[in-house]
């Protein structure tokens, strides 16, 4: 069983547990390695990311924990760098590149906050065309490596967080498929890992991980490599369902 997890949040951003509590839970679970990935500072929305001050404290705390627990678990200090963040990423062990917003007409629209926000954004900015919104999202996702130089592509199809059962749009619609194809093709050129992210399952939003099975199949056919990620915001989410997934994913690797 893979007992390594590199997409982990703490109270330094929008997590529920402190970094040390997460380490203690990981050790208790028998994990061999873990990586923290605090949300990078976002000047236009500081409600869920690390503040400038917290970012420095975060890096110091992870360094302390790495030393203190060195004989029990390998600890890395990473960052989840949003497409629209201008935070410095120098010195981190790795970067997860993610898109949590669309910027339309100067407005930053979160894609993973609520289905109502997506419906309203489609009406207000895309003439009611939800597929046009999805196309804009994937056009942004396709640029996330260029923007962040990330090692890992975070939750590629985050826009589907609230689309269980196709309540917002049909994921087999040709326009939608063409949009994610284009983003995938561009990101495949980067050589970055794609995460298979179980966070929305553990928090009750989805029954399957990101990316969706058709996207994973396409990526696999085009030589992608994957890494399992829990996107854990609480200790109980560490390595969530990794045991069920690891034998089903071709191209699966580990960070160390």
C-alpha cells in the first residue's frame, strides 16, 4: 500500500488540524512520507490561503517538524500555488499547480465554492452558457504549468466538484471534452505528474476522484504519470482510499 501523501493542508490555511497534529496522525497511520502543501497567498482573497506572515511561519514549522520527526517519517515542505497567486515559490521541495478561480472582466470567480456561484457566473459572464465557462476554465488549466512551473498538476477537473450526476453539465458533451483535451495535451508536454485526488470524496462532494475516469484514461494513453493525493484538510483524510486506487491506475508513481 502507498503510504505517502503530498497534498496536505493545515491551520496555516484552510485545514482543520495543526501541522504537528497531521504529522502525528501520519506516524500513527504508518505513513513513510508526507508533504505539506499550504495554499499560496492570494492578495484578492485571503479567506482560505496562507497570509504573508503565516507563509514564513509555515516554512519554519515544517522545517522544525522535519527535524523532530526525522526518525519516524520523511517530511517535505511544498506549496499549492494557485494560477493567480504571485507568491514566491523559491525554496519549496515541490509545487502543486492549481486553478481555483476564473478571472472574468476583472472578477475572480471561485470554481469550487458552490454550484450556485458557477450557475450565476455562467448567467452573468457567459450568457448562460455553462460550457463556455468550462472552456474558459480549461483554457486556464492548460496554462498552469507555464504560470507555476509546478511538479504536480492539482485536481485537473476541479470544475466538476459539484457536478455529481451531471447536475450542472454533461461531461460527455463534445465542447466539454474538446476543452479538457486541449488542456491535457498542453500539460502533457510539461512532464509534470497529474494527481489522482481523493479530497472531494472524503469531504462528501464526489464518489470518484479527480480527474474523472475518461480523463485519466486519455492521460494514461498519452503517457502521463500519476501520484495519489488526498488533498486532506483534516487528519482523518490522510491517504484516503489510496488502498482502493493504487492497483487501478497505470503510470502511478511516488514522489520518493
